[in-house]
């Protein structure tokens, strides 16, 4: 017979987020770019301080 009043699970055994920088949300991106966008997002998640540099570099590529 199952315990009628089970103890709640401690927070550390519940879902652990996969992102270091915090909460996430769903966004729509072209499927053809999904892997590249996820890879860039993971890099930014590991070192958020480089976000401005990454954006500036991406914009410089468009200016060429």
C-alpha cells in the first residue's frame, strides 16, 4: 500500500535547470538555424560577459 501522506521531495532532487544564467522561455527560430543558435546560446550561458562582443562581431559580419 502506498504512503497516504508522502513527504515532499527536497528541492535539490527536483528539476535542475540546464542554464547557468537563470530562467528560460520559449522562442521561435528557423529550424535550419536551431543548432547554431543553441550553440551560441550555450556559449553565452557559460560566459555572459561576452554577449556584447558576440553581438558586435555578428553585426560587423553583416556590414561587409
